[in-house]
């Protein structure tokens, strides 16, 4: 097999598993688990704050009756900001929030993998409950595959519950994307009333496209080819030098014909 087709997400998960096995040999395994839980909590907190920011920005923009300005009234002054600037900032904040969501989901998967493969405990949430109690409510949604097996009805209930829980987030993202893309398109084909406005609208569109490209690349299977040069000249050569005492001529890998010594060759010279 010279090539395989797999998603980059699975490749990254495999690389983390290799790194985790190496760390577990020299570090305290429980300390690694605590660090993963803390990093996951930090990522979740960052996503929550960023998601709240884009919701507030969208409410502020939607409350404006003008297509040109967004008015912010304070006890000291009344501020008018071009709507394009707010939409540009909203696009950037939306992109960052999606990247933070991907970070949280990835760290959560690494946490599950570490608990199952390194610590030998399949239920990562239950294993780390003494370090993080925020996920205790979700324990009834864990599927069982060992001495007790989850039934098909339980699977259906779990999938429906997850869909209900994540639907509001997906709907909000859909509404924000729909509003921003429509606004940026109307501005691009309309009157340019902001200095470098069309360039800024393109930048805002790129902000929106970037996280979608990251998601598509991360979860789309791509072809990985066998790196024969690395396998032959680095990986196998290191093993050869470690376990073999005779000089390497490449004949045992089929690279060149096996060299035979002729005892009479010395007489011919």
C-alpha cells in the first residue's frame, strides 16, 4: 500500500497519541490529564466569550435603522460609526469564535483519547470529574460498550439531545453569516461611501471564508503517500546501525546487488 486516504484530523489525533505515549514515559500521567482538562476549560471559556461578543455585535447592528451608521448612545456622547466597520469587526470575531470552537472540540477529543488509550478508562468525563465538574450533567449521555451496552433507543435519544443542544449555536452562526454576506455583497456592488470600503468588504469576506476552509480541510479525507526515502534512509537505517554490525551496502533492501568478496581478487592486483 503506497497511499492511504484519511482526514487531517485523524492524522493530528494520531500524532497526539504518539506524543502522549512519549510524555507518559517521563511525566506523571495524572499531571498530563490535569493539564488537558485545564486547557480544555480555557478553550471553552475563550469560545464562550467570543461567541457572546458576536451575538452582542449582531444585536447592535440589527438594532440600527440606518444602512450607513451604527449609533451608540452613552450618557456622555452619541457616537456614530460606519456600519461597514462594525461588520468588518463582526466578521473577524466570527472567524475567531469558530477557530476557538474547533480548538475546544479538538482538545476534548484529545482528552478522550488520552483517557481511553493511555489511562485505560473509556469514560473521560467520569475519569476527570475530580478536576472538572462542569460536565457532570452530561454523564447520562455517555454511550456504554463494555459490560453494559447502550441500546439503539438510547443512541437515538443521545443524538437527538445533542442536535437540540447544538442547534441554537448553528442557527446563530447561519443567521450571522447570512446577514454579513448579504451586507458585504450589497456594499460591493453599491456606492462606496467609506475610504477603501470595497477593499475592507473583501477582507471581511475573507475573514468569513477562512474558518470554513479550515473545517473543510480538517475533516475532508486527503491522500497521504508513503515516504519511501524517509523509511529507507532514516527510519530503517537507524535500526540497521543499531542492531546490525556489518557495513551497510543496501543489498538487503534491494537497492543494489549484493557485494561478494572474491578471495582470488587480491592476487589479480
